[in-house]
């Protein structure tokens, strides 16, 4: 195979790639609805940072965190299947969810005086969220490509 054949193959792969971009305003709206509102409600109602919130035990904070992750992934998958946005939405909602949960869970051990440390923990969890979003995208794209191969 010559270099030109490889370039043509790569060009065809890019042109027929299932990854399309969602418009910014739509992406931002879904980010607010699916992640920020539920995440901030969870943070303000149950975080140990505030005196007015419910102070939950650690195990229940973890359960609520996993429930939020599950909700975000399922809600994003459903709205994607309904063709309300593109696949790239996973790359936005997953890291934001992990960032909010990093701030939320670190409030159990670290007080408001350690906000910089908590921010770094949240940022590291957001990077984990990017990795998880990449895995989700690979799974969905692979499944989509298998369906198109079976059709042909």
C-alpha cells in the first residue's frame, strides 16, 4: 500500500466519521440540565461545606455520587438516541460530573480552608472523567460501525 492509498483511506475515514459536533448552545443547555443542576443541588443540599445542608455519612455520599454518574450517562445516552445532540456531549458531561463529585466528596475530609487541594482533587477526577468519556465514545462508535458493516 502506498502513501497515497493511506492518505485516501484516512480521508475517507474522517469524512464518514460518526463523530459530529453539537452546536454550542445546545451542548451548554444539556450540560446545565443534565449535570450542573443535579450536581449543584446534590452539592448544596448534602455537602459538609455548608451549615444548612444535611450532613450525610460517607457511604451515602458515595451512593449519591454513583447515582449522579449513572443518571448523567443514562440521560445523555437517551437524549443521544433521541437525536437531540451528538456523541460529543459525552466528552463534556462526564468530566464536569466528575469535577463536581470531586468537590463534593472531598468536602467530607477537607474543609473550606483546603479549597485549593480540593480543586486539584476535582481536576484529577475530571481527567478520569475524560478517560471514561473516551471509553464510552469508543464503545458507541464501535457499535455504530458494526451495525453499518452488518447492513452492507
